[in-house]
């Protein structure tokens, strides 16, 4: 694909969007970053990420709600994009149980507005975030893009599957090339404070018990952020893609949750007290990505094991004590 000068990346105040924008800016692209800075988790972290982006040459920030049709249309009038990387979304499986309308707005209406931007603009390719959650309760391991994904077990997963279906319609009707990326559990520096890696680290350092669901009998395909961004790059620029594509982006390893906890304990030099709890509604027992397709078409090649990735996250966490404290103070008390 011909590399554009200016790229729209949504969700740049978020974890994956921030790292993606930084990678693109470092390679000389101009990035327009759109984000609503919603308060799903403490906004002080989003502001800290964005402050770094604002200092980069070639970055333009647009603070807007992508569910606002007129706001998205204003982007079309102001900029001439040929490539969009849509990473903004309402994340979280458990949060969808108590806040379902946030997913309708951020994951459905916002995505429709992005598709319409692509339809009425000069967009040659739309790359967007899907999720490994679409595999639902599948028991076939590893998960392959050819597996059926019509049995989601959370509203979050349902919205992500709906995004893939919506993208298919727009590819078919309007010849917009769409590339969906099913992210598996992503972690690393500047990660989300609602994710297990952060929550475990924070609790252990504070001398509090960690919550271990399904009594620790869970497995996850933990994927380091730099590896994920490499896959996103491939999705944005590869010449090998069909008009409609969906890819798994994972580490092609399924890690025992208790092994992850052990590495965190070792890095912190502290043992974790554990509250062993039942499986939560919407959670799956195991995730494991088949990445053969992504390797062949995107040149995707994850290299970071949890033995390297977890220490990298904890090193970042320890070196950002002031920010971590602000996040802790901004988080609602349980």
C-alpha cells in the first residue's frame, strides 16, 4: 500500500493508540489523534500519554466524541486522510455488565461514524480494533480466524463481532478495504490500570490480596505492546491484503495465570496474598491465538515472552511513582 503522509489514529490517549501513534510519528508520519478522554479509568493517565504525544513533531490532537456524528464529519472537512487506524473503543468485559449503554455508544455508533467517514472520504484502508473476546466460549484451541464466532458471552464481545460484520457490509457495498485486528491480552508500559498486570502489581506493593478468578485456573495469551504495534503496522501498510480481512494478533502462547503472578512476585520481591474467587460472568477460561495468517500476510512476528515483558512493565511502573499515585487517588474507592 502507498504510504500516506497523514494518518487518522483514534484512541491516541489510550494504551494501544498511544503506542501506535508514537511508532508512526517516530517513522516520520503525520498523525491526527482523536480521543474523547472518557473516565472509564483515571484520565490522569490519558493526559500523561497525550502530553508526550503533543511534544512530537507531526502530531495533531482532536478531542472529540466519535459517537458524535457532526464531530466526525468535521474531521472529514478539515483533513484529507487515505488511511484510518480506529483503536478507540469502550474496553472491558466486566464493565459491560453494569454499563451496557457505554458500549452501544462507543463501540457501535462511533464505529458507524468512522465507516461513514471512510465511505464519504478518500479512505483507501480502514484498520480497526476487534478482540479475542469474539471467540466467546470456543473450546477449540488455539483460536483461528476461520473458527465460528457467533456465540459471544459478553456484550463487549458482541459489539466487537458486530464491528466485523459492519465492516464487511461497507467493504461489500462501497469497496472500502477493512482490516479487523483481534487483539489478545495486551500489556506493557503505559498499560491500562484496570488490567490484571497493573492491578496485581499495585495490590502486592500495597500489601493487599489480589483477586484471582476461577481459583487461578485460567490461561491467557499475554501479548506485549511493542509486538502488537508491529502487527498494527503490518495491517496498515501490507500489500498482501484482500478487500476484507480479520487477523489474530497474539503471542501464540497460552500462559497459566498463576505463572504470571509468580513472575510478578519475583520481580517485586514480594509474595501475593490471594483471594481465590469463582469465574466472573463474561470471562473465558482460556485464550490462545493462532497467528499463522498474520505471520504470512502482515509479517507479524511477536518476540516478547512474559519473562521479558512483565519485568519491562514493572520497571516502567516503578519509575512512574508520581503518576501511579495520582491514578490511585483518582480511582473510585471500592
